[in-house]
């Protein structure tokens, strides 16, 4: 089974319990205005240009088959609409100013690679985590990775926004040990406005997972002026009381991904707040706890 990934991080400590290998799959059904990984939204490989690393040697111009690179005002300019992400310019660049986000990978090769770390997984209660984008966007590939991991007795986590079919979640249930489930907005109209999709399927799938006695951790990004309100916090607190919910991770909004938009030739639609301070995040956590939230911590 072949899929498109844009990163594979071994010895990760922030994507589930223990030491983990995290595979980042390209493709996402949502287009959140605050997305910090815009390179993950499209399933297609994409060229990124790091202007701060470029020495303007222009060696890359000679190898570009689509003429997507040109000189303007003495500096390199990328015409992203012409780029086919062939990667020839990346190979030519001596200063790593160009990079391709996304490449084809075989599921058996990925599992074979991470299997070398099984002793670390066993000693730390770690394993494999699939992230994205949203792995459900490449469901067959994601399922094959998870199935192969379980065949080797590797603990599995799936990070998802929950926008999938009931059939998909039914198939996932036996091969996923822990669901990291994004819960962005309670209000349906706001959810559609800021992500491009309704949250009805998300809520239905979350309820089904809870009834099916899955292990779920809610991951809640909180954004000032958008969802830092009593209704949203009360809903998070109520959800945390469900038996299937192992915990709630409050993720304070940050702007670390803003520069990536320019690097891949797109524009961020976000015009809201800046990064949230740790002190502010703690206030949110305390508010959710006072509303009855259980096992609420910073993510």
C-alpha cells in the first residue's frame, strides 16, 4: 500500500504515551484558518522556498523543467502555479533553500523501519502515531499502517478531526489503541465558518466512539475571541466525564506556522490573535476544571 507522507519523526515524545514514531500523512478535509501546518492540507507534494537560506546563486534555474523559477529584482522568485514538485531544484540547491513537502512511501517499508525501535516502544509503553493533516484523508493507507503495526504488537495512536464515515471508524476500532480526537468548536455555524466543514459528523463519530468503548483523548485548541467562551468550555467539561474520554488536552493557539504559508506560495486567512501565553492557557484549564472538567491538562 502506497501513500503520501511529509514527515516521519522517530523518538517522538509528544504524540502519545512513551517513545513513539510519528508518521505525518498529507491531506486534510478541513481548511482551518489558524492551521499551523498548511503544508499538510493538500495531498499533493509541494515545493517550499526558504528565502532566508537562499544565497541567490541561481543554480536551480538551470534544472527547472517547467520554468517555475525566475529572477526578479536580483532575487529568486518561485511561480508556484507552474511548479510540478519534481524536486530537481532541491537536489541542485547547495544551501537547502528549497524543499519538497510530501513523498510516496510504502506501508511495509515504514513498518519495517519503525520496527527497529520496538524495544524502545516496549520499555516506554510507546508505539506508532499517525498524524497529519488527517490520516483519514488517506484512509486505506492509514488503515494498512495501523493493521501492520498491530500485527507486530505495536501500540497505535491515531490523531484525527473525526470527519470520516461510520464504516471507516468501525474498521479502525480494532487497530487503534488510542484516538487523539480534535474538538475545535461547539457552535456548528462557527465551525463551518472557520474550518470549511460542519461539525455534525465530528460530534456523531465522537459519540459513537464513546459508546463503542474506544480510548479517546480530546485535543482542544483554544483561540482567543473564537472559542474561549463558557458554552465551549462547558461542553468540553461535559465530554470529559464520559467513560471513554481518557483526558483532555488544552492546546493554546500559536502563530509558529504563519511563515509556512509564504514558503509554499499560499496565504493565511488568519487575521486574529497572536500566540497565547502559558499563563493565559492555565486560566482556560482552570475554567474548564471549575465547570466539572476531568483530567484536563495542557497539550
